[in-house]
């Protein structure tokens, strides 16, 4: 049994609507995708394809899905840091799944995606004039924060967690921590019903929630 099995099971307990999507969790040493020592975990839309070879060797590959890479010392982290970090990356994964053609077959990838698959992501971004910090801020926008709230709301029934464990409020991200209570109030109605909602099919967010991001 791969070490990630119990962690994948935890994710499915929190987000049962992901049951039809393969979920992979690998340590950075188990794959050869780009990795910065300062990162704790990472999700990228192409990480599954970038790790297809190692996943096949481990007997885990079940087709395109959400692939989360974690730092090698993941198993030494506290359970709440493990859970919070994984759910942060799952929020990115769900946000990605909500895009059209999110898990399209390799042959249908766009030229840029193909380039990212074969080259070094940092260099390709730099060549395209993309600032990684601006990119990170853009990747933690209102949709990500909304998903973070739902995952936190659901998971805290199973593990001891606080919002900071999921890192969906942070000075470099788009919702400042001072607005946490306003955001919680704006989402109160849907959070109370979260387990009955499908996070892959959320409706338009409340206007008072979106206003907090302007
Ligand atoms: Zn993130």
C-alpha cells in the first residue's frame, strides 16, 4: 500500500464528489517535477501528466486526475498541518476541475501546456514575462478562498483545524485576514449546507462575498 492511501481517503471523506476523479499524492522525491526546497506542497494542472511515469511505476496511475506533490518530510508533520496543507491543494485542484476541458487527453493539450510539460515551468514563465508572485496572488482569488471555506467547514468535523492550517487567508493572497469574519458571514448560508452541495457545481457566489475582494 502506498503511503498516500490514508491521505487520499481523508480527502474523499471531506470531498466525496471527487470519488470519480483520480487523486494522487506524491513526495517530491517520488517524481521529477520541478521543486523548490521552500515549498510545502504544490498542485499544478499538469502535475499528473508530469508524474505519469513514476505513478505507473508505483502502480497508482488511473488516468488524468488531481496530483498533489508534497515535501519529502510530509509524514513528520502534525496531522493538522498535513490535513490543512492537503486541503489547500485540493481547493486548487477543484478550482482547476471547474475549468472547461480540465483533464483533457494529452493529445489535446494546448501548445503552451505541451511546452510546460516538457520544459522548466519557471523558465517558461520568465520567458513569457509572467511574475510568479502576481501569478500566486491570482491563484488565490475569490473562488479559491470560497472553496477553502467549504473544505475547512467540512473537515473540521473530522480533524482539529483552524483556517490558518489551510492557508486560505494570507497577506500575499487576495483576501486579507481582517476580512475573515465578513467573508464567513457572507458565506454563512451556503456553508451551513456545504455537505449537501457539490463543490464542482457551485452557483455564483454571493455579491457581498465578492465585494470583499475589490
Ligand atoms: Zn496555493
